[in-house]
C-alpha cells in the first residue's frame, strides 16, 4: 500500500509535465486559424492605379474637367463590395483619359466617427498611395481580425502596398503624426454638413453643375452624372 500511495504523486507530476509541454507547444505553433498568406488585391491595385498622378486624396489630372468626391467607409463590408466593383472601371475609362479626377473622402457609416482605417489610408496619401492602400484594405476586409482592425493589421496592409517608392516607416510616422487625423476630421465635417445616408456616395462637379448621388450609386449612374455636368 505504501508503494502505491507514493506512486500517485509521481504519476501526477509526470502528467503535469506532459500537459505543460503540450501547452508550450500549442502556444508556439498557434491555434491553426491564423493565416500568413499574402493580402489579396495587390496586383489588382497596381494595375488599377499605377501610372496615374496621385496627390494626397486625389487621383487623376488637375486639369480634368470633372471632379468626383467619393465618400465611403473603409471598414464597411458593403462599401468595400461597391468600391471594388465600381471604382476600377471608372478609373480605367474616365480617370486614365484625364476626363475625371477622383477624390477619396472618408465617411463613417457606423457609430465610430473617425476610423483607424481612414487615418491609415490618409497617411498613405502623403506618399501618393492612398488609393492603393484603400483598395488592398477593402479587398481584404473579410480577413480583418474578428476583434477589430488594429495597428498591426494596418501595418501589414502598408507593407503590402505595391511599388518600390512606398516606405512603410514613413507611413507609420504619418499615421502617428496627427496630420492624417486632421484630414479625416475635415472629411467627417463635410459629410455631416451634407447629411449623407449610411452608404457610399459621390458628388460629381463640372462646368455644367453638380450632382450628388447617394445610396451606393451604380457605375451607369455615375457616368450619366459625369455627362450631365461635363
């Protein structure tokens, strides 16, 4: 009996050691649900925007007869679907031909008035890559962390922006400087004054007047508005 009673503590210690080793292994390996895959949309972003003049939030020629202000939320899944479907063909036909200049305005459709994604994209605009950053962010919105988009995720997006001239370190400095926040605050005040609904919207301006389209307008509606103000 004495031998048996002394065996139980020994077995218990052995089992504890096995469980501890397993726990260390699990932490080191991870839970198996995280992905290290390259973000989606990098090549598409480059194909869509490369070679077009970018300055801050604008893409397209300053001499374009028509300008479009695009109000959207970079953390809104339905806005992302609309953006990825509507903006690339608009850029390919109207912006590359110097007929239209596009301006990205950050507009929150949710309760958070100033999203970290908007600040991150505006920071990328200091290097002339805001549209590429926004495209990649929206192309991967379904892969965002379940607990919410954080600085680590935004840094990963910055590291994936195509082009040798984009510097993630400069982007981080711009993100933390407060300059990007000021830009987003201006956009928020403008969208508030326009009383926009909780969907993407565009404002089309030209020699013939101005058209405000809300409710995630279709490409055909935007092109019709361009023709009416050209």
